[in-house]
């Protein structure tokens, strides 16, 4: 199968979110007058991971995560800080820090000349839009769908339907979803009936219960999966 339409996840697929989150957290705590502490970060990541898992289960929306994670942190760590201020500053920091993975921009440049590209991401609209603007990503994509803006998330079929509307309904069998998350990107592609490509640079073992059409360790392998046109 050669693909004519490629749908990309953003965080941990094109964008290195690992360095962004601790930087944004330190920025938010500094703005909120809280002395930096390793234990606060560990508490926060536990809270954040649990809340995002609830988003994947469709029990919470991304906007509810944004409101709750600092309220939960302030309570759990007994901080003297305004959770709403921390939450707002974290969003500013999340948009302001972090870079694309090495080679990701070159891959997007090349693929965007040969296929239709979509960006489909679970995240807060303000964070994702700030990253797209700062990193000048809009030029590569024919459509961008952000869960926090549309109120529905991967792996649900609805957000893929919105992407297909925006792209003018490409053939499902010629469309490939590329992402790092088995539970949102790959399960979502399986739910919607499009091809699934797992971006797995660390070569983790394949999870059970999902269908993979392709597995790649480097984004530049994608050029082999699309036809010249
Ligand atoms: Mg991801």
C-alpha cells in the first residue's frame, strides 16, 4: 500500500515534549513564588499522567485536565500558591519551550511536497497553537485538528471524522496515522479504519490488542511508504 495522506501526532512524535514539560513546570512555579523542588515535579507528573489517562478513556476533557492538575498539586503538596495562576503560567511555558526532534522539520518539508499532511493532537488549544506559531508548523499541514479546540479526543472516531472533513475525505485505505501512543494514535487509527504506523524510536515491545500496519524507529522511514506524485 502506498499512502497519499499522512496524519501526524505532535507530542513525542514530531515534538520533543520531554524537555518542554519540566521547563514549563519550573517556569510556572517561579511565577507562582513556589521554591523549586524535585518532589513537586514528581507529584505533578503522577497527577498529570492519571488525568491524561482519563482523557484517553473519554472521562475527562483536556480543558478539565488544565483546570484540575494544579489544584490537585497544590492540595497534594500543601503549597501556598494560587492554582489558577500556576495553571495559566504552565500553559504559557508549555507553548514557549521545547523543539522538534532532529530531522522532523526536514521530514515534514519533504513529505508535504509528496502527500497531504494532517496534524491531529490531543492537547490544549492555547499550548498547541503557541507551539505551531513559534515553530512555524502551519505551512506543512493541509489540516490541523486539536482535541482541546474541538472537544473530542483520540482514540475516538469523532476527531478523525473532523480531520477527514477538513481534508476533503481522502480514501481511508490511502491514509496513515503516525504516532507514538498505542492507546491514542494507534487505537484511534484502528477505530477509524485507517492505516496505523507506530513511531517507536526506543523499540519498545509491541503492545497487545492493537493492529499495526507499520512500525518505524525514525521519521525518515516514512518516505518509503508514500508514492511519488
Ligand atoms: Mg504523542
